[in-house]
């Protein structure tokens, strides 16, 4: 199921943005989706709160840049539009302040993309809908549906 979501996410990224120079993945875990994002990007950066997951991600993708940190403490620079694309796939509903996370994503990235499964719409949907220029589509696999939302802040 995850692979189907990863593939669908990559298709949206490719159609919406083409190849990207740098991608920051929030909640990268062990780097499984990072492997897919590497197909469409020149540089990969990943954040996760789990140091153990970050260590596994580093083994999986030694060329990528990973940090055990959250989005508000990431180590790669604070300048506006530091990254070409910032993603948050299946993580917004875990965070205490989705609106602040989305604002931070928009500061750090020229473009952004989020995914979340349908039941999370009640918790995060309104925050995502508030992004100017938001585009979205649904993806389905088996009985599961995810919303993919993306935007450009260039």
C-alpha cells in the first residue's frame, strides 16, 4: 500500500514540478519514501524525530542529508525558499500545530506537497485548504484514499 502511495506521489510531483533540485521531506522515517523522491530530485534532505529511524535512513541513502530534528529546528538554513520542494506525507495529523507546520513549509520551500489519508481531513483539511493556489487530487489503493495537495510559492 505504501509503495502505491509513493508511486502516485511521485507522479504528482513529476507532473506539477518536473525534476526538482532539492527536496526536504518532513517525517522521513527510515527513508523509504526518500528513495522514491530521489528519482525526481538532485538532493534529498529528510527530518524525523526518531534518531533510530534517521540512522536507518542514512544507511539506506548515504548520499542524502538526514537529521533527527523537527521542522522548526532543521539544520540546513532558515532562508526563505531554501528548498525547491518541501513535503509532508502522512505526518500532518501527528503534529500538534498543522497550521504552523504548513506556514513553515511555505517559508522554507518554493513549492510544497502534503498527503494524508481521508479520515485525517477533519483534523488537517481546513489548514491545507487555506493555502493560496492549492491544487489537489485523490489517490486510491484498495479501500484507502489519500488526498494529495500541492502549491507553488515562487
